[in-house]
C-alpha cells in the first residue's frame, strides 16, 4: 500500500499545471455536488411541490444530456476545452443559484434545463481536456485520479453537509427541515461552484488542431464511424445493465433485509470510499495487464459478487459483496475513457466523447422504466433483474475484449519500445 501511495505522489508531482488545476476544480465541484444530491429533493419538497413534479425535475437533466451531448461535443471541438469548461461551470452556478432565489415551478424547470446543458458541456469536454494535458505515462493515473477524487470528496461532502441544515436552522431561528435552512445549505454548494471557476480561469489553453465543424450532422465529423460505434456499444450494454438495478439497490436492501435508514446510509457511504480508493489503484493494474485487459478482468470479477448480493440470505455477506462489486465494476471506467480518447483524432475527441456520453445516457433513460415494470410484477421481483444485469455485464466485457484487446496490446508494445529507444518495425 505504501508503494502505491508513493507512486501516486510521484504521479501527482508529474501532472501538468493544467491537470492539477483541473483536479482542484473537480474536488471543489465534488463537494458542491454532494450537497446538491443530499438536499435538492428535500428543498423542493419543503416548498410544497409534489413528488411527481420532483420526478419531472430530476429527469430533465438526464433528458437534456441524452439530447445534447452530441451537439455539445461539436461545440467543445469548435470553441476549445477551457471555454467549454468555463461555460459549464458558470451555467451550473447560475442554475443552482436560480433554484434557490427563484423556486417557482417555471423557474425551477428553467434552472434544471440550464443544469442539463451545462452538465453536457462538462461531460464531453473533460475527457478530451485530460487527454491533451497528460503524457502517455501519466494518463491512466490522471483519469483515475479525476474519477476517484470525485467519489472520495463526495463522501466527505455528504458527511459534513449533513450538519449544515441544523447549523443554519439554529443560526437563523428557523425550521431545520424547512426551505430556508435547506436553501442556505444549497447556497454553500453554489458558493463552492463559484470558487471552482478560479482554477479553470488559471488554465492555459493548449494549442490544438483547430478547424471548423465540417457538418451539422455529428457522424459526418467522425473520421472512423466503425471505431466510434465499437467504443459506444459496450457503454450502451453496461448502462442498460446498471440502470435496471443500481438505482434500486436501496429498495432491494430495505425490502430484503429490513435494515434501518442509518445502516442503509452507512452501506452506501462505505461503498463510495471503497470505490474511490479502488479507482486510484487502477493504473497499477493497467501498467501490469494493460487497460483493456484490466477493464475486462475487473468487470468479470464483479459478476460473482453481484450474484452474491442478489441471492445471499445474510445481510453482512450481501453488504460486503456490494462494496466489492462497486469497486471492481467502476475502477476500470477511467481507463476505458483514456483509451477511447487516444484512438480518435484531436479535433473530434469531444464529439466522440459526446457520442459515448449519449450512449451511456440512453441506457439510463430506458433502463429504470423497464425495471419499474418488472418490479411491479409480483411474479418477477428482483432476482431476475440481477441475472439480466449480470448477463449484460458479461456481454459488454466480452465485446470490450474482442473489439480492443489487440489494439491495446499493440499500443502497449509500441510505447514500451519507444521508452527503450527501439524502432517498432510493425508500425
């Protein structure tokens, strides 16, 4: 463990100034997002709105992301990464400021639309930015650090944020579960979003392959459509498998084991920490086995633990399997994103990133609806859903190996020979 920590310290020191500024902004935004996830629903309900309206608000950013990631990718490729990151951060700040200051139904809908547009910009610009501000030796560590830090800082924000409504309630003499206390807590999140703009402002835009967008049809801006399709297909399958089960894990544990809310909260909190730490170690696996092999191995290894969750009669066993599954299934995601960005031309990276984001959101748009129908049928229940998710994960892992294993092996071999100063005759 000490070797891993020392290795990460060396990697962090080797990150470019732009990469460190981006990570600083990621950490600050992660704190803000954890507050929003905790208290947005409570704030809306405390205003007297129905759960139906709340569901509409929650679905809007995902719908906007599904429709907007490809256009956002074209915008990012045209105006550059820094401007896109700034626009995304400003948009998020204004969106959540609008939620607090103008909580009327129309304004809430407008704020959530702005949030969805901003999230689309941020999603499609992050991976190309990390790609273009890292060397091949540090790229795996940088992508993993970005994902892992978001997860870890989210846990910290959730723990600290849990005390804020009570703090503001006592300070202001208002109900600790009222709209004012919740609004002030969300206001802390808005302030953090505003602060996250500072590191982005300090980023120095890298020279890039400039050029106008060739067509308003995104697929015409991608030079290798077959490769883009292969990159997105595993995303669709995994997102479908995840979306029919993962959002309902809280209902599964409550319904199956009858645990109290306190235990449920601790279960998910520990999962976040374990996943974050595991993600930070994923470059070690990539260095030893290669990115695609590490991705496939961890995805396949997660399947027995997923089955254990669904079929174990003991909560302690299911809880342990829940933590291990989350770590294994998620730790390879940054490696896959880094690999994908290396396969496409610089001027089309954000467009491809948008395509991958849209493929992910497609599963998360369809999956929960299908799962809800299945859960409503008393003859189905959760166990068939576990089996379907495992099957989809297995298919996605096999496709990843078939599509990209040889490609990744060739790249690893070429990179190793380059470091040794040997010319690769096969290139």
